[in-house]
């Protein structure tokens, strides 16, 4: 998991300057109305960071906690379209650095503890999956080579 934390930290450091260079109009643009704008995708990643940080912590002391969230409803309720862009990017970066800190400090003997998302997974698996999910969405936001995500 320490390697996953290191990869996440590298991605945050790489992506933040790239996000700051995206024009506000591009971030705000909604393809069809039922799809998320790039700003809302960043917001979705903030929601994901909040939910996953909770998973990484609670699974260390509770037996297989079930932690899920309604993605669409969270994005709508958070109104990310009207969020200040600099603050949105800063919040995304800080939450991910917080996750790095959690993962780096999770004792190795706890990595195989489980939590329930839609299925039962180890903390270690959820951490690796979190990074894949983040890369998938960030590559779309940054118009980079697509990253497949199940």
C-alpha cells in the first residue's frame, strides 16, 4: 500500500498544475445535460476521496463496514458547477494527500482487513482500485490517453 500511496502522491503533484491550466469555460461545459462537466467530474473525485478515506479508516477497526454512496446525488447536492475552481482543485489535492497519509500510516497487518463497497474487498485492493478510478476520470478531465476502468 505504501507504493499505492506513492503513486497517488505523484499523480496529485502531476495533475494539479495541469488542472489549473484548463480554461474555466472548458471545465464548466456540460456535453449533454445528463452528463457531468469536467468540474463535476473533479467533484465526483472529491466525493470518492471522502468515501474512500472513510473506508480506509473504518475498516481498520470495524469488521467489514459497508460504506457506499449515491454518486449522482452527491454531485448534484454539492453543486460543483458553481464551486470556485481554485478551491475545488485545492480541495481535491488536499483530500488525496490526506489519503496518501492514511495509506502510508496503515500498519501492514491491517492491509488485508475488509470493507464492503458493492462487494467485499481488502483495504489494499480498495486503495489500488481508488487510484485506477482516479486515473480513469482525471485522464478524461485532462484530455489525456483514456485509462480503462471496469
